């Protein structure tokens, strides 16, 4: 019983301390291409989804 509680606590602690990589970032989340590019350049979680054609320019359709 004690091992189960310890394992559950460890799982809970680890899962809440990890960044939320599951949340995808979209171009619509940004006001401008410059803002999206800054996020992309900083390599924050989900940044790869901002550059669909993989040319290093994020959210090219934004102005």
C-alpha cells in the first residue's frame, strides 16, 4: 500500500512539473509575424508548428 501511494505521488509530482508539450501553438495565437518569429526563434514549446514549410520563417501569412 505504501509503495502504491509513493508511486502515485511521484507520478503526480512529475506530471505537474513537466512543461505542457501537448498544447500546440498556432499562428492565430499571435498578433503579428514578428511576434510569432520571436517565439519560434526562442524555441519555446510548440514552436515547430509555426513553420509548416520548414524554411525558418514562422507564420508567413501574418503581417
